[in-house]
C-alpha cells in the first residue's frame, strides 16, 4: 500500500475533501544536489492538491484532522503503465508499421503524431472506466491525530 498524509478540509455525508502536498522521492536521493530535477520537484512540492475521497463508514473524521490515505501498489503501477506506456507503444508501433510500408519520413512523423494524440483519447476512455473501480481510488485509512 502506498500511503500519504493529508489534511481534512471538508466532510460531507458521502465524501471527504482532503488537501495534500505533492511530494517526490528527491529528498531521499543521493544525487539530489547535482540533479536538475530537484528544483522542479521542490516547486511542485510547494503546490497543494485537493482530493475528494469516499467517506469510510468505520472512521470518524472532521475538518482539521490529519489522515493517512493509500492506494494499492499494483493498482498504481497498472494506472501508471496505462498513462505513460500506452501512448509510447501506440506511437512507436505506428511509426514502425508506416516505416515498414516504405512511406517517407514526413508521413511517418505525421502518422506517429496523430496516433499519439489518438492514444491520449484511448487513455482517457480507460481512465474514466477505471475511476469507477474502487481498486484505483484513494482510500482513507486512518486518522493520525
């Protein structure tokens, strides 16, 4: 389970609105002093994100509570693969196939780019379906204080 700490902002009958800061693994990296990614990660970490989760029946929460939310690792990996790998595979496959048919380079570029854009719609379609699945949603695990 991947866990993160968040602050309860608002509690409704069915949902809990949480505020969490974006974090990265740069704080634990030994190369952070010489990596350009650190500055980007620090900027992104300063931004707060509002997240709405389903209110669990067995946990009493109120505004101002600090809570731990989590998602299963396998679900996170599957969603990441869908988001990042699908467009790459679609675009590469299209470029490879068009190249095999002997089309000129400009045509390979146009087709690859078009398929890349189309793959974003495929990812959006699947992500909308997965958002209904509770395995791909954050779960409020427990209250810290």
